[in-house]
């Protein structure tokens, strides 16, 4: 399975970097101020490139009364709504409210529905608690549009324990009342549909600081979930009886006497409920109220992902706990209940099982007897029975034979749960949660579209945009960090990545377009210990490769990795996080290779470009890049590309501004229309220019490439394009297609107007 371990660079941090970025105006460096006039047109279609899942879906939420109305939340890739007509997922967090300064809000920690109004949806969002307070998104049209409100507490959609919940709950009797179980600040309540919030101080008043959280291990689980004890809805009177589960970490810090509490006055006061001694200090991944008022509670020793055991299932009825079932070697991550009493149907997601297939236990008699319904059962596609993170499971309230559960690579489902041999299917059509780390397109006429280097799924050669790729250097669980294609012979591909299970770096090459692969016999200096994605690799011939591992002096090989030699590029000063050289091969002159040092961070030195004329073996500093006073910025918000149709034709984005050189970096022209907008409120900085791609030019255009820039012009963030060498620009995307920001981008050389890009945890998207 593909377990999402990708650390998404926090927007708050990126905003800090951009907001403090260095200037970029220096006498002696020419500049142009482009207009938004002559270049016209925009993307007309947006389609996801097929992978299918690829990331950790953290929760499934059904509407209790409207059939087939189902939502999925993810840890880094936003949220989706199920479309029963097409048996596919519709992304609902791509548009307004999720621009380049709002990427951290693609981490969805909890989602809740109004049982009285199937149009109303709420989401609590924020990637990591250390980034600051989260947001509450509210929709009155099933997520087609959103209004958001800043929350007064942090949210951790990609922190550990992220499948626990649901933390967010709507009072079924008085649906303008919402409760939220926060990680660091206790229980919160809103009485105006999420617009404003107040801490429920009758339970606890503690609000942990980041420093306190760090002393507790860097993350806390906090208040895990809340259940309303009622069989009615829409009465207009707030539900009086509530149960709340609190993790031991927050309970200890807040001085609480229990990890389970009950209120009989709508949360005004709380009474501790002693939990069974066997589960003292355990987490509560999920709890469910059955129609007869029985509260079913899953307890597990671990918080997840991959909830570790032992696991116990109890029911609470009449103030008495009764153990139903337990597992000494695995945890109970998922819990769903249909019906009540002795005929209740209970599904248990048994988590943290490895090597033996996913485990789902089903009881149709209230827990008296159990049978396995997934392990060893047929799966489509075959091989879809990987073990692991069964951390949420749901019985379809409209069809109890339909059971779905999440895992580290997406969602699987069965519609034959009570059959003797239930069959399971992957349910990830149009749910794309891969995280691309590098992307490169080949010249026109190549037998593939691009090479995708991605976290947790590896490196793949994409030949068909509608089919999951099959050509890659490894079938093991791996991450791809960087790749390049030889422009004069695109059948030759090079790349590097990490075998995740052993945390081992490796490099590789293919001489036949990805049909077969060979690993480099050796690794260059720095590659075995610096295994992140802030590095690059280029090929200038079928044997000459230059590899720049993170934090390292680049090295070159002339024999496909049998031996490596260090270049003369300067060592990079440590800045406390990864940085690296961005290598670019001149596609018209194989002797030329360019190396861009972005400065690493806003507190680093100004960016510099180095030029090699011997295939990337030796370099000289471009004084023109020094004169340009390139803003120091982090690797991941900077970019440099070469026009393959003209020697020495370079485009560079320093995080703030776009620069152009037509003389191999000797001189640079700044395009002053791009500018960073500082962070404002909960919206992070809108980068002036963070990524560039070149592709097939418009027929009859004055410049030999179409230019695409991810950046901000006139205060508006987006993807911009130019057909006349940067003289004029037009916005290429629109507000409905923002994807929580754009990380990697590459353009097609066969089709004008087609670009490939990655959103935040949204896989790859292509236009036109």
C-alpha cells in the first residue's frame, strides 16, 4: 500500500519565506513591465491524470437520510463528494478559498453534515497544528462553493491520529449549533453555524502552546470526538445529552480525571465517565450511537495512522460498559453500526495488520458472532488487498451490504458484505491524492507524455493520461525525487529516489523509454544521506549525467553511474533545512549545463546561477546573476528552465520575479509584472513567481515557446501564460481551478495550451 508520509511544506512557513524575501531591483539590470493584453486565451478543460488514490483518505462521511450522499476527506488533498451517476469522486476543494496562499487548508481534519439539510456541509481544515489556527469552511450547496471562517484554535489534518473522529459535529435538533474537539485547546462550540466559536470551559480551559506541544512529543490528539445522544432531529431545541472522548495526552495536561465525559445539559456541565480498566489511557478512534441509544466505542492503544493494538470494542448502555470483542495484536481503527440491539450490524476495521491483507470483521447479530469479510477475499484490481490503515469504515445507511473503508492508498468497497465470499473493489475513480515532487516532459514525438517523480508512489513514465502507468524503475514502495530525459534521444531517462521501506537512496536509468531499467552501480557523494526532493538530475548524453543531491555539491558520471566525480560548484551553507542546486541542461548545446542556487531561504544569500560548458563537470559563476540580485528563497518556491529551441535561452523564477536570459546567463532581464503579495490573515503569501514551464508555441507566435508561470500579477495569484516571449501575459487558469496552489508544472511540446501540474495533494492535472 502507499502510505502517505509526504511532509507538505507549510503555507505559514512559505509565507514567512516569501514575506521576508530579498529585493530584486539593481541598477544595471534591465527590466520590462509586461501587460495583460496581446496574449489571450485560457485553459478550457481540466482533467486529472490517472493514478487512482495514492494517498491517505482519512474519513468517509455519509448523510444519514439522503441515499448515496457520501463525502471523503483526505490528509493533504482536500475533500471529495461521491457521484453515484458516474461512480466517481468529485473534488470539492479546488476553487475559491484554496489558492496558492491557502494550500495548508487542503488538510481536512474533520467533516460534518447537517442531518436536516443535505445541502449543508462543514469542514475543519489546516495541515499541521504548528502552522497556526485553522479554518472552518461552510457550504450550502454540497461543497460546490464555500464560505470560510477563521478558527481560534489549530487544526492538524496531516498530523498523526488524523483519521480519529469525527471531531466536528452538528446538533441534529438545533443544527446551527456545532461542536469541535480540538487537538490542543479542548472542546469548542459555535451557535451560528460555525461563524464564531467559544471554548467549552466547563470541560477544560487549557490551550496548549506550540512549545508545550513540543515537550509532549510534537503533537497531541486532544479531544477526539463527540456524539449527540438523541433519536430526534430538527426540534429546534438543543440536544441535551452528549458524550465526548478525550485522549490521555490532553486529559493529563488539562488535569482531567477521565478520558470520557457526559453532559446532560447541552455541554454546560460535564461528568466524568470511568472507562473499563482494560482500556485506561487508550485512544478512541471512533464511537457510534445506535438507534436504540447504545453507544459503541472502539478503544485502541495507538492513535494511527495504522491504529495499533491491542484493540477493544465496548458498548455503553444504561451507564454500564460491556466488552463485545477484542484483538491483542491489532487495533480497531474503524467502527460502523447499522440498526440496533441483537440484530445490529457492526463493521470493524482492524488496523495495523501487515503482510496478510486488510482485515474487516463483521457481525450481524449485535456482536455475538463475527466473521472475516475481506482478508483472503477477491479484490479488483487484484493485489488490492494490502494490509495496513483500515482507520475508518462505514456501512452505507441506505444499503447495509455496501461497506467501504479507507486505507493508506485510497478507498475500497464491497456491495456483497453478507455473501459467503464478498468481493471488494477499489473506489478511487477521480480521487487523486498523489504528491508530485518533480515533473519533466519530453520533446514532441516521444512515445510518452512525461516522467512523474512522486512521493510514496515512485517514478513513472506516463504513456496514457487515462490509465495508471506501468513503466517505472521499481515496483517496491518508493518515492521519486527527480528525473530528466535526454532531449536528443528521449528514450533515455534518468532519475533518483528512495526505497521507502529501507530508507535507501537509489538512482536509475532507462535506455528504452522506461520499458527496462538499470540502477546506478554507485551513488554520488551526499546522495545516500540526503534523500529529500530538493535536488535535481540532468542528462546531456547517454552516459553523461549530473546529479545534485540536497545539501550537496553536485557530481557527474560519464558511465551511467559506475563512477562519480564531484563538480567544482561551491558547497552549500546549512540553513536548518534542505536546499540544493537546480540543474538545467541546455537542450540545443549538450556541453552547457546551468546550476541555480536559490539561496535556500529568505535569510540565505542572494540567488546565483553557474554555467558549465563541458557537460556539467566544471562551472563558472554568472556575474549577470549576481548583478540581478536574485531574491534568496527556498528551493521549492523557485524555478529555472531552458528553452529547447534556442541555445542559452533561460527563464528563472526567484520566488518573487521572473527573469529572462538569452545569452546563457551572462545578462538577465527582470519582468516586473510579477510580484509577491504578503500574507494577510490566514492566507499565506501569494508568491510572485514560483514555477515556470515552457511548451509548444502558438502557431505564428513571435517566440519559439509558450511560457507558463505560477505566480501573482496585479495581486491575483494563478497560472499565467505568454505567447510573445514575456511581452504580454494572460491568466491561464481561473478561480474554480486553484487546487490549493500549484507545485510542479511542465508543458507539452505536442499540443499548444496543454500543461501538466500538481495541486496540493491533488495528483496531476492536465489542461486542454
